C-alpha cells in the first residue's frame, strides 16, 4: 500500500485530469434538460433516459469529448477513464480479450466462454468482446455499468455491462467532421462522418467511417535472431451508415448497417523465464543451438531474478517461427423503432443480425523453435441474431415508471483450427527427455536412448508431417421475459423491483474432419498393454518412468487422432456432441431516497447469472472428461450516495459493494491443454469514489478511486477435491489490483474572440496484481499420492508460487494539448500516452511445451502524435 501511495503521489505532481462527462438523451425532454444545464448527465443505464445522479446504479458515463481528450479509441482504452474497468489480451484479437469490472471477468482463450461483462452497441448485445473491438468513432456516449445488470440487460452481465451508443442522425442539420492523426509506430488514422437530411425534419442519413494503421510494438525474431516481422499492430477500417426517421405521429427509429475489417496480427508473447532445459545447454546437444532459438537479449534464468525479467519485457522482443497473421471481417444490421402508445407509454423494438469471421494463424509455442503452430486455412464464424421488445411508460402522475419486455437470441459458432507440428518438434522432445535423464545421451540399444530425433527413431515417422483439423460447433438459443419498475412511494423515496426469467439452450460439439498423424498410432504400438491403468507406460527401450511423458509428446493432444483408444476403457481423446440447458430467475430490489436535491442515497440487492456451456477445445473430453461447465451466479449487495454541492460545482458519487459468486467459471492453460472448471466460491468487495470539481468555467478537476478485494476465499473449494480448485483458494483473482486511482485536470480558455486552447492530462495508478490463473503450482495426482499420503490439502499448501506472476504497481500518464477555432471549425492537438513508457504485463502463462518456462503478453508502451480536427 505504501509503495502504491508513493508512486501515485509522485506522479500527481505532474498530472492533470479528466474532463467533465456529458451525455445526450434519447428522448427530447431529457435532451432539452441536459442542454439547458451542462451539469446534468443523461444516460440510459435503466433503459430510460435519466440523469445519472438520480438512478440507483453505479455507472461511469463517458462523453465523446472525453473519449477524444483521453485518446480512448476502443473498448480496451476505457481503462484510462474508469478505475473499476480493466482489460487484457492474449494471442488473438478475436477470442482472447478479457473485460473485467470490479476485478471480475471471464478468461476467454476459448470461443465457448462468454464474457462476464456484457457489451451492448446501440442497444444490441454483442456476443463476444472480440466482436466489439472496432474503432470508437462518432460515439454519443459510453456507459460503464458496474455490478450485475441481468434484469435489464440480460444474459452474461454478472460482472457488469458496457452500453455504447453511437450518434443518431440529425433530422434537421447538414454537417459532419473529419479527424486525421499521425504518430509514433507509423500511426496513420482518419475518421469522419457526414449527416444529410433527406426529408428535413423526417428522414436523415448519417455515414461514418474510420481507418487506422499502426506498426506493432513487439519485434518477432526467428531462432537465428533475425527479425522476421512485428506484432501487436493495428490495420483496420470500418464504415457505418444510419437511416434515421421520425413521423408526425411521434414514431421514430433508425436502421444501422456496418462493416469492418482488421488485418493486423495479434499477439506474440515475450519469454520472461527460461526453462531448465534451455539453461542446461541441452538444446545445443540435440542440434538446436545453445538457446534453442530464444534470442531475446535478456531472459531470466532464475525465478527470483525480477530485474532481468523486466529487462526482457522492456525489450519487447518475441522469438517465433512465424509472424501472426489475421483477417477479421464482420458486418451487421441493427434496427430500432419507438412507437408512442398514448401520452404515457411507448413500444420499443431493437433487433440485430451480425456475421463475424476471423481467420488467424500464429506460432502457438511462442518460441524461435518451429514446434507447434496454428496454420492458415482455418477460421471462426459467429452468426448472431437478437430481438428485444419492450413496453414502458409512466403511471399515477409519474409516480410509477414501469417496463415489461421479452428477449430472444440465437448464436451459431463454427470454428475450424488447423494444427501442425513443426520441423524442430522432435529435437525439442529430445532435449526434454535428455533433461529428464539428467542429460544422459546414450546410443541406441542402451537402457536409455535420448537422441536428436527420438520420436522418429522410435516410430519411423517424422513428426513434422503431422497435421490435424479440429472443428468446434455450438448452437445457442436464449430467451427471457423481464420487468423493471420504480415506484415513488413518498416524496423522494423510491422502490425498484426487477425480475427476469432467462432460459438457455446450447448444443456443443468437437469433431476432427481431417487428420494426417501416423506418429501417434505408431507410438501407441510400442505400449506394453499389461502396464495400462497401472501408471507406468513402457515405450520401446525407454524405461517406465518415461512412459507418460513419451505418451503426451508422441500423441500431443491438439493433434492426436480423435477417439484413438489406448484400450477400450482408456481413450486418449474423444469427440463429443452434447446439450446444455439451464434457466434462472434473475432479480433485483433497490430503495433510493433523495434527502435534499440533489443528494440521493440508495441500497440494492441483485441476483445475477451467466450461462454455462461447453469447453470448445480438443482436450475438453480427454479420457472421458465432461466437456461442459456449470452456470455462474452472483448475489450482489450495494449501497451508495450521489450528490452535487456548491451550486453543482462539485459532484461526488460513492458506492460500497459486496458480490458473492457461486460456481465461478475459470479457464486455465496448463502448458499442454485448456481446462475449464467451476470454483464453488469467489467474491469481490470494496468501494468506488468518483468526483468532479469545477472551480470555474475554464478549469475542471476529476478523480476516481476504486478499492477492490477480489479473491477466492480460503474455503472456495467447498466440497470439491479438484487440485486446480484447491490451489486457487486464498488467492486474489487474476488482474484484480486492490487499488486503482484516476486523477487529473483539464484547463481551457478562449484566445480573443476566434480562438481557444486547452491542456488536458490524466493519470492512472494501480497497485500490484496477479497476471496468471494460478498463483501456485498445481500438484499432480501422483505427487499427492506418493509424497503426501493422499492428503491433497497438504500438497497444495506445500506447492510453490509460480514465478513472475505479480505485476508491480505502476502509474501511467497521458497528456494532450490543443488549439483551434472557437466554433470547432478546425483544431490541432498534440498528445502522448504512457509518457513515462511504463511497460507492463497483461497475461503471464506457462510457455507451451517448455516446462518451467514463463512468457507474457506485453501492454502498450509510450505513444505520441498529432491530430487535426475539422467540422462543417
């Protein structure tokens, strides 16, 4: 805590803050109120246009001006303006983005996992975070709703929701804007929109476009140390067209069509810690070179050498056999219509259809050795359709605000992944087996053979010929009915009750339409059948102790032929085709009281839900395992206060929360497979404080502080005896720092009668956080049985900490200054993000096929540039 406070205080001296937020209403009355009083912030967090200070929800509203000032160009950048929100990303931009609110999120290296933070764009649900990673351009507002939001926003919002609303067509005025930026890493960006009334006052067309290209900030080197490319870049564009309309009878709506493409490969990992095989020089012994292609200038060989680890991270050099490639396309249609039902009620329909397609290939072993790859030719396709119908209005002279509705959606997922072993795979196995035999390299015919190509020696099959196509499918149907009602029972005292019945049905499967793998059957042919089920598998002239290792590397699960049995009772891996069905009653109750306008207090309870499903992975059903995981539920308690003081010059919002999760969903990469499981208990508790201070019309101070204790409690396992669950108990959740603070200022002033200027800066400071799924090594079942007499808890207690898990607390500062015409006809701005070039980790993991090696995905370094703006 002292380290965090010291860093934050030191950085505060050179920081300035966020600008005040402004949002625009979707109904005319609220919009007019916001225009006449700039201190009023209108949001639709309750599916109604209301002043953010009046609603009993912890919500951060971010205006388009704030997005521009802070350089928030996509969902992942929201971390700079909301202290309770965080993101991380792993090897692909399509399926590994994790969003977290209050420390709660769902690891998503698996297309079958759904986010605990729901994303809604123009009212339509986006089924995966990767679908919503497009550019923020022509945005009206972004709302970060903290805590479970299932009664109003539906499925998969157990941690919270992002509500993103784009600017609607203006029915009366012709106009538009264009922005252009250049910057470091050869950044080139253009954004623009044009609004054109077709029938003034009745029909208008608004067309928005954006293009952004930026080089990657991670250098990729091959095994010889030659630079072969870069990763973590940006190359994307989008086009969005909206047709808005309104009739004399009050019917209004819009039809939205969009298309976007991204072709930048993401992401490669940086090795932080070498394995014992690397440091022992065994790669040289099998002909792979002294370091086996791991050519980064600095890589730690000691798990306690944090300094060298950070040097490796700062160098941002990734060793790989290939540069990641990607081609991501999506298009969608969204329609909304609002029909007045008399003076006090409206019928609102929002429907959407979206097709998302991603084709990605990359080095899946994250090393300079060519060992294991995701090859071109595969891809992920997600087709989503949603329908929501609401009837809402007021009664009893406005004392009752009521809403009832229904929701229906379908989602079809089709993913084909082409896996292949590489040219260096067999030699890597030779080094691994040599390490297991204490480096012994003995000629064929002796009791132990560890040569340069042991698998080909044993089987006569070259592992580099192994190719497999694995196919994953899931068809989902979700429907719900819901109601949300607020009654003012006495002056200033309001009661809110919300209910939602949700039904989920999923059909998930894994199959293998193509396989070219003679290696695995040949390895199985060397088995001693009498040893099956006895924990010792004998391969050729290898001793029994090498059996399990040889089995895994010879029949690597990602490329092993499906349903190939070791025996009738022990399948190596198997396909599956199953059904998951579940339903849940989601509910909330809130009470709020306005003591003296504008001070409001509230207390709430919410029962939230996130559906279970299938681990869509080729190892999910290995050895007869159940590939499904259970639904996740949460009981959340919150009390808060919102107030404005000193003639609205000071706004202060405070929320205290306690969230208890049951069957918390976890996905873990072990280095050889992805495992999904449910942890019986997890929790998040803490407080959030946000304030905006406006000393005068020119100067705005802004601050936010979040304290979160997000953890697996000591008794998190309940009745579970799973070792990977027991090992989690007593540890914090992944990427959930205890403290996050945002603070700064914005100062702007006119220059004469035609010009104006501004200076804006922001600071985000966070305390230490874990970056891995597990904080400790998970003991093996054999270790529990042999070393601890079957006492699983004793084995867990004795397990050591995984190296390089904790990312130290850090402070990042952004600056922006600009000058332009007073009516915004033109402007020029200079900006820099992360100006002190703090390099941090998002995710740390066990490197594939490198027992003891650790790698990490690095977050953005310092960037800077210039932006030109124009309006017409």
